[in-house]
């Protein structure tokens, strides 16, 4: 089985308030519907040091900024079809 890319969600207060709280729920629901939760490494970081461009999400080592609910769905479909 191919290893799935890890996801790091910024849990800093700015990113969390700007939408990563919703993004986390969307990610969890996306994987649950596809039966993938055990295969995916999802971790939180205290801060990605890019607060002004948050919410920030890192997938497979690449940082994505200003990730709203539409962007997170596009990223999930791209990395986890």
C-alpha cells in the first residue's frame, strides 16, 4: 500500500479562529467517509509562523495558506482522491 502524505494543521489561536477548527472537522469527515482514518497521519502544530496568512495547513511538507473550506476540499481531492 502506498503511504499517504502527512497533514499538519496549524492549531495556533489565529489559524484556529480563522477556520482551521472547521478544516479539521472537514478533514476528519472526508477520511471517515472513505474509510481512510487509520492510513492518514494528521498532527497539529502550535504555530506555523505565518499567522497573517492563516489558516495554514501543511500537506506532504508543502505549506498552504489562507485555506478556507473550499480550498481544503480541493487539497483533499488532490492528495487523497
